[in-house]
C-alpha cells in the first residue's frame, strides 16, 4: 500500500500551525499577566486608592521680604465613575449647595471626551472644583454615603496686595496640549498662565507626592496602607524673592490710575526691576476661585485691555527720549564733537523738507540740544552721518552701522526679561528702506524723522528704561529681570553679565551731563526734588490716532544711580505734562520713601487726573 505523501506533509503543516498559535497565545498571556500592568492596576484599584498629594507652590516675596503671593487650600470633588454606587442625589446636592440639573451637567461635561480628553471610567475625574471649606466639612462627614466619590486637596494662589497683577501672573487648569507635552500634569492640575507664574513654572510647581489608602470589599476607605510607609511625600516648589518693591509698585499703579501706559523702574547696577506698572490693570484676586472663568472673559473683552502688559508688550514711538542715543552714535562715529553746532531756525530745514522745533538758542551744541530737546540738531547730525559717502560709501552702509549701534544700546530686539510676551520693538535696517524706496534711492532726508524717535522707530517702555540705566552706568546694562533670588538655586548667568556697547564711556558722561542740564533749566524742570541730582529727558511722541504720547526717561542720583525709569502715558500731550511728574514722583518715593510737602500739589494732580478720555476708546 502506497503512502500518501501529501497527507503526510499536511499533517506536519497543521501541527506547525498549532504550535505557532500555541506560542502566540502563551506569549500574549505572559504579556498580559506579567508585563502588562493593567490587570494589576485594576486589582490594586479595588484594594487601594492612590491619591495625589499636591505640593505647596513656591511663594513670592518682594525685595524687602514682604509676602506678595502665597497659597491657600482648595478642595475638589473627585469621582471614579465605575465605582459610583447608588447614592442620594438630593442629599449630595444639598450638601454641596448645587441644584440637580447643575450636577447632571457636570457629569455630562466630565464624560464628554471633547471637553475632557483624559476621561476614563476607571480613573479619577474632577467633578466639582473649588468647593468652600464649609462645603468640604459637610461632605467629609457624609462621604461614606457616596461610593466612588472622594475629596482632593489642592493648592490655590492668594494675593496679599491688589497690585502687580500682570507681573506676578496667575495660574489656571492645564489644557490638553500642555498635558500631552509634560507628563507632570493631569486633568485638573494647575499651571502658570502668565507673568512670573508662567516663566518660573518649573521652579514654583514642586514635585507631587502620593498617599495610598486601603479599601474594604465595598470600596470604603479603611486607612493608610502599611501606616503610610509606602506614601511619597511631596516636595514644595521653590520660593522666589522678587526684585520689585511692592510699595513702589502700588504707588505707581495709583499714579497711573485713569491713564493708559506704563512705568518701568530699574536698579541700574544690577538690572533688577523695581517696579513694572501697566495701566489699566486689574485686581489679581479676580482670577482665583470658581469665578475665575467668568472674570477672565470680562477682562479679555475689556476695551482697555488690562491683561495686556504694556510695559513689555507695547511698542511705542520713543519720541525725544531717543535723542541721547543719537548723540552717542554721532560722537562715536566722530560726526560731531562737543563744539559742533547746528542752526535751528525753528526746526530742521533742508531743501523742501522741514521738521519743526520750539524756540531756543541757535546755533546749538550737543549738551544744550539735549537740555532743550532740539529737533534740528539731531536731524542735522543724522544727515551728516547717513549722507557722508566719502566715509561710508552709501547711505545704506552708513545706516547699517547706525542700526548696529542701536541694537547694542538695547533696541530692536528682546532684551530677555524673565517674563513671557516681551516685544522686540522695531529698528529698521537698510533692506527695509531699500524695499520701500529702491536700492540707493533714499537718503537721510527720506528717513529724517527717526533721528527724533519718530517714523518707523518703536520701543517698549522696558527698552527705554534700560537705556536710561545704560547711561546711568556710563556704558553698560545688565539684562532686566524681576526675580532677584530663587530658593537654593543660582539665577541664570544672563542676569549677572554686563552688556557693553562699543561706545566710549566719556560719551555717556556727556549725555548724562546734558540730561542733568535738562532738569536744571530745560524741559525736565518738574523732575527736580530736594538736593538729589536728577538726570532726565522728555519725550513727546506724535500719535497719528489722537493726542501725542507723553514720555520721560531719567535716573538718579547722577553720580551714584539707584534708580532708572521710563514713564509713558498715552494721549497725554507733552512729555513734561505727565511723563516727567510721574517719573520724578516714582524716583522720589523710592529714594526718600515719601513725597516732599512742596510737591504734594504735583502728586495730587497725577493721582486725580484722567487721560483715558483722550484715548479714542469709549468709556464704559
């Protein structure tokens, strides 16, 4: 009888397939039972409840040790959906002071994966946030009646002062994209949303801990597993010491009430920001608790944009506060010396072009030009540089040299302040003008308004204050920053390094003397107080949308500077009208801790005046 070799082969093939299938099942079983923790997690979840312990967020204190931002406990009602048993809905609503429809809406939103991408019936979910201490106490007593429910303690921010809102920032719940990017966060966790809270988030947030609780067969909590031996203690976030003086900050916000604009005050030698006021502002208490969302929407829709930090985000024409930069560049490039004079026939007149000026002596040299804020002097200086083909070859090449000096002086790029959202302002380059006018088809007269801080030039109040600090230091600045110390941590090197423009120190001395002359007998006379040697420069920036902006830049004392400042008030007219008084009052308050009696009238005028009516934005 012949063997059926095909049948013999088929037997081996079938046997091989069965062996392979058996191996696949064995490997899969090994993965599920040994490698995959899912079953263990599910088993553990029946016996244990692992509760996250949130660390205390780092506190914020001002430069003098005054507490500015601290923590308060908050309580969230959490649920594990699959563990929810029968419970008295009316009793729960009465305990938490909710109506039944509100509770149903919260459950629907929790289960809606479009709103809660982290939803799982097996994991802990946030049902109600920020219940009061009274509601917490009532619920805690009855919690055994509500299977699947538990209370999660969290940390919320509290503010000692109703000030510095944009600077310190606020916290909010992390959104899905932030949760995906950083495994630290889970749905319902809080994250820095703006200001210091955002830029120093990783220092402030700390490290979470964990508490393991034992359940009985009915899911009720019976105590801590191994008496807490397996618990992980949280690590508190790092405390920050700010560079700001909170009392100076509050004073600045009072002076700016009823006005749109900003104040930035810097300690020149260190780059530490003493005050950073943006106006209009808001009370930081509005963005904590259960009303946060509603209040945030109101602030977003406010026509005056209180959430917009004008101190670092707004880019303004610097006006005549820009003129000292031109004096430095012209000296360094040997376009002028201290004896160089230019005529001013009520302005700069060249060909058919005229830039107006006010009455003062003529011809005029550099220091008196700063004292009187002469437009013509700096226009003639720019023309002498940009149109000097014998030295530079073309206006474009001369302008690139000019632009590079401006960058060295802190304009045109972000300074690197330790806050989110800083604007770079705007300093054009030669390509910018080549694109508009054509290559080698423009000259100094084409762009003459930049000599006096107009035209395309834009700067932030921070950049203007930083330039004042550079003059105060006679030729260097330290990157401005709002955090002075981080607990047990050294600040980044950038906040210690000195940035030195390639302009000689002696030229900065000349500018400082011109700014002192402006206070003694020029456009900044209102800036003087007591026997302190104040140096200043006004700025009246033209505004195509309404009244001119009022600006002031200064520092004091002249030879041992403790404070440099920029005050910028939108739609407020001449620099001497609002910029100078506000800037000088801030300096006096910082240096003397009070305002002298003979200047109380000036303080009262600033505290009670309102310039918003000239802003073009309708009042509410």
